[in-house]
């Protein structure tokens, strides 16, 4: 037997993470988050595993930052990505407070601007 069968397991609460389905290359990614917890939230932008991009396929992290949030408040922000970042991205938010934790994620894609009129 592994672990303590009498231990209470906590389930993640939901952080609402919203971003547009796509943004143009060289544009910041607008993002809104609403957390059920207050404190420091970690926000991470990754390329999905298996995505086609130049460089090491194991280096999926694009951006990582921390923000202070208040429970129930809608926080608007812009994520400034490096200029060469394009293609599909996953945006994740994670935080914990007093034995509780919350998670949320969304997807977006950085599109290369078309030359069509």
C-alpha cells in the first residue's frame, strides 16, 4: 500500500484564462485571468509538445512571469513574446494558497501576417 488512505485529497480550483484564438506576429497577446485565490500567480507560455518550430524540441518554454492577483478580480494584461515566436501556444496559470491550489489554461496561435489585401 502506497500513501495514506485516510489523507484528504484536494482538487484544483479553476482559474479562468482567456486569450484570443489568434494574434498577429510581433503583437502582444492580450490575456484576462480570474482566480478563486489571492496571491502570486505563475503564468507560463509554452509551445505544445510536437509543435514544429526551429531549435531544440525539448525547449518548449516561451515566457514565464509572476503576477499578484486578488480572488475574484478580473486581471487584464498583455504578454510580450520574443519577435521570432510564432505558431501554436499554450498559456497556463498556476497558484496556491493555504493548502488550496488553482489551475487554468488556454490556447492561442501567433500567425504570420498575410500579404493579401
